[in-house]
C-alpha cells in the first residue's frame, strides 16, 4: 500500500495547496502552515487559481466531474517545486488517485509529475525540512487524531506525533482505537449519517477518555466531524467539549 | 429477545438504511459485535507479531494472482485430475443450476436427508430452501450455522455465522428449539449440540461441504475447519458433494501452505486449525471409510463476468477469511445482517453487486468511509477501497458499464449538484467570489445535510477565506514580492 518514499533536500520554493475545506472553514490553519514553512526559510507560492483537489466527486463515483476539476489544478504547478498540502486526504488524492484519474489520457504525465511532488505538511516538515521546534506554551496534555488517509493512504501515522513530541511542554496521550476511523469519509457522513454518527461518538469518547485537554489533527474533515460532535453534545448539555485544532495552527501557536 | 425477533425479519440490501438504523438502535447487537470484533482484531494482531506479515501477504497475493491469470486452464486441469481421481465434476453457470445439479445427485441416490459442512456458496445459492422444496432436509453441522439455522436466520459473518448472538441468546434458542436446559455453561451447550448432530451424521444420505482451496495440479479439495464437522460431513455419508466458486482453484499443492497460514491467522488468529482436510478421491477398495461417491460442483454465478474486467478481477483473489469485516468500522457497528446479503462487510460490498446487480445493492459500495482498514488487513492485498470507488463509479453511470445495473444510483439531482460543483471549482474567480461560502458547499452534500446536524453542529464558514488571508499576508510580509504567473489577485474580494 505504501512504498518507501525518497525525500528531496530542502528546496527554496514550494507551492501550497490549501484544500477547499481549509479555504472555507479553517483558513487560519492554512495560513499557519504557510508561516511554518516560511520560518524554515522557504518561499511559499500560493496559486490563487486553486479551488479543490476533486476528491469529493472522485470518491462519490463522479469521475468525469472530478477529472475536470483536477485538471484545472494540474495547471497551477508548472515549476518543479514541491507541492505542500495540509491534509492527508487531499494529499492522498493528489498523490495516489490523480494517476488513476488520468491514466491513459494526455494529462497522465502531468498528473504523475504533480503526484510525485505532493507532500503532506507534517511529512514535509519532518522529512524534508528536518524542523526543530521550540515550545513556548504552557504544559498541556494533547491527543493526536491521524486521519485514515494520512495513516493508510500516505503511510504517515508517525509524522504528526513526531512533531508534537518536539514540544517540550506537551504530553502526547494515546487514545484507544487510535487507528479507527472517525466516521467522516467525505460524503459518507452525508450518505450514511447514522453509521457515521456512531463512529464519531466512539471517537469522541476515546478522546475524552484519553485525558487530553485538547486534540489536534492534520485533516480538517476529521476536525469538522469530531469537533462538531463534541460541540453538539456540549450544547445539548451532555458533556464538556474538548477543543480541537489543526496541527499547523497548534504548532504555530506554541512556537511563535 | 432481540436475536429471536430478528428472525422474523427478512433482511435485504435494498433496506440497508433502515436495517442500519435498527441495528444501531439495538444495544445488544451493538455490544455483541463490538466485543466479538475487538477480540478478533486483537487475536490477529497477536498472531502476526512474530511473522513477516508483509512478505507473507505479498506471497499470498501473488499466488492468487497467478491462479487467476491462468484460471480457465487451471479449471480444466482441476477437472481432469479430479475425474482421474474418481471425483465427478459438474459445472454450474448460476446458483439455480448448481442447486438443480445437487438436487438431482441427491435424488439419484434416493436421499432424504443431507448433512452440511459450512459453505458460503451454498448460502449464496439458497441451497437449503431448494432442497427443502424437493422434500430433502438439509441440516447444518457447523455449530454456528446450526444455531443460525435453528433460529431461522442467515449467517451474519462468513467465518462465524452466529457471531451476532451472545451466550444467553444461544441458550434461549437451544432451549426453545431443542429442549436443552437454560444455562450459561458453554461446554454444556456445545456438548448438547454435538449429541444432537451426531445422530444426524450417522443417518445422513449425503454430505455437502464447501471448499477452501481446489488444487489443479493434483485434483485435491482442501477444507479448513475447527470442529470436525467438515471431516464427518465428507467421510461418513455414502456420498459427498463439494460445492465451490470457480475462483477457489490454486495451481499447485505447494501454494496451499502459505494461503492456509494467511487464512487461519487473518480469520481467527490461529496458527493452524484443529482440522485440515485434503480430499482427493472417493473410498478406494480396501479402505475402511469415506464416501463411495464424491462430486465437485463448480459454480460461476457472476464470477466470470468479474473475471473479464481487469480492475474488478482483484475481487476474485479473496480467500474468505473475513478479516476485512472484523476490521471494518461500519460492519463492527451495524453487524452482518444489516447488509442483507450472503457476504456482508467490505468483501460483500465489492462482491454482491455482481451477483445481485447494482439496483439492489447500490447502497453497499457507499457504506464505507474508505478508511482503508479492510485493504490494510486483507491477506491477499485486495485493494478493496479502490474497488468500492470503482463500483460507486459504475453506480453513478460513469464507469465502463459492464456491471449489472450500472447507473442505478445516478439521479438528475445528484448529477446537477456535481455539475454545479464542477463549474464553481473550475471558475476560480467565481470560487473566490462566492462570499456565501456555505453555498459553495451545499452542492458537495447532494442529498441530505439534515441528518449530519442531528448528530453534530454544522460547520461554520470562516469570515475570510484562505485565498484572502494569503493575499493579506503577502502584502504584509513582502509587499514587493511577485505573484506567481498563474495566480493573479482576486479582484472580487478586495
Ligand atoms: S477480501 Fe480479503 S480480508 Fe476480506 S474476506 Fe476476502 S481475503 Fe479476507
């Protein structure tokens, strides 16, 4: 499923692909990701024409529509610079599924070139930037939720926790069922809302039971789902809400 | 009792949503499955810890790929070698034909009672009902299958058919149907069931079993089991009929040990099972036991149409270990009956559409968050998530159109939603300009946003998009920095 990835030396410039969920719901996470990269001395190019990687239509089976949207993104990264994506699921889409989507089409070579330059943000910070973080925050217990796409599609179960481990005042706590899906799954949550709700309920219980004071994740889909569940129950007076945050924002906040 | 009231329902794939709703609302079902699947996951984890799992999976996948690459030749070789060994081979295009063949074989022997080892293929073709209609009783002898049959249900798992029942429920069923005493003593219940079954083994005219691996090279039928019922079924009655899907063939005898190792470890976390039967002929002159006649029924039932599609072909690698179900977060929560199909869970969702058509099964490929757990554990590395997406594509009418019922899920409303999403996402200035950002996303959620908000607060779009934040940031940090060729500033948002 995952193959060994050879990492390039740290480049001078990178592209940043912000993802549609971040653009709309969590723009600060995107900006914090950009700042983390800039602090490493990298110039970050954000093509303003970017919209969405095409994944929602792809996983729903609407591949003609997904291909058209993906095609528009392929144009945005003409130079050979890495493309940084602050999300495992969009990263996985671009790295793995673009090749499938464009197989046998005139865009195949372009899609493969994009695919091999895609890095998930935490992956890039660890393996390419070899980032060293200095924690300036208060002591805190934090749980990490790694998305299924980051974990299985991109093989990045460790990069998020490794970054958190660099924060001297942060205690990373384990949640039971860490590898289990939170139930988001893009349109799955909409097509099968009750099953999805059962999954996210178990996830919130596991996070709560971990004793963490907050949770972080590198995927905004999971964040939206888990935080939405916490908030819903909090509003219903059923439990305290556990704050959630994108890992880029958390890292930036604690180290700047 | 929940387990018994379930037997009154008929589960169908068309009613997936309602069945999922019912299962989620049934604490007993949920607890039974969660406990059982947690146990099975832990067992698999433990048994593989001392193995080079990836190497073994790679080997298993390659053995299956090799067998499938030569499938037509291997089937002919299997037939020739079986016949040479004295095993009669029959071919069935679909379940109905397979049922007919088996019934006629039984009738030719004047059989009135049949004892069965566990066989999912026979479930797939509804063999018991067919035989029953012809006046032949078929009794399941696998303990789980026996309980499920007593309870007038279908299996809820392919390896552990009665996994949805707990001890109390099993006791109640046995008490009601066989008159045993009410107890929580598992040994007592097992012994009682064994005693009930033993008489039937002795009296049965025909034994019917499944097949785990059919070896082309030698004409050998391999049967993996733990209770001894498989051995009894295939050795005690005067006639043995083995029934299998055509994909179960492997090329060589030496292909079997790695697949067997993967199967038992993936399924129940066992290094080996209590019994492993290799059947290569009827009773020979001078032998003291074994059936006088052995038949093998090779069932197609949609498999050869899967075979003709180079992507879907991977489905046929499956060795029916059930690991994908055990690890599936959806299966774990809704249980096997919710799927309403013979094979539930991830493997069912990629297999059943070919057997029943996508009209009936269109909700199954979408009943997955694509978390990838199934693909990660599959011992023969079937890319299950990719196959789910492929079937979603077929259901949406954008695939190759070679799956029965292709296009069944395509609706005007949904197509329109994706088209408008596509328009917006390919018109960057409109995308940036759509200040009512929630509107941007309403098209991503084609049918129902309502149920989402029954369980979660609805996400709130931020006041400023990332596109704008980046512009502001760039203006602050490097006022003179050039914007990239493709990325002009968005006028709409200034
Ligand atoms: S698809 Fe893979 S994991 Fe699932 S039953 Fe088949 S072999 Fe086992």
